[in-house]
C-alpha cells in the first residue's frame, strides 16, 4: 500500500508540521497552567504537588477544576 492509498493520509505532505506545532502548543500550555497552579497552591497552603500533576494531565480542565476548588478552600478558612 502506498502513502497515497493510506486512509490516514490527508493529501497534504506538510500536515505533520501542523500536528507538531499543535502538540507543542498543548504541551507548553499544560506546563504553564501546572506552574501557575503549583505556585498558587503553595501560596494558599494546599497540596501543591497534587495540583502540579493534575494541571499537567488535564490542562484547561484541571485549571477550571482548581479554580472551583480553590474558592472552596477560601470559604472553609473564613468560616
């Protein structure tokens, strides 16, 4: 089977460049989100290593969950 007959091949020989750039963008955004969550968790006295790994694995979804949970920690401390 040649490359042109492959069902995965999209017809654009440079598609792998776009996939590589997208993968790097997702990786960099995940590292930045995890870094922010880790530093903020240290400042608030929350389990920072857990949130670091959580941010690396879930990226934006992890950040949204962290922001929700972070507010719950603030409410518990005030009461």
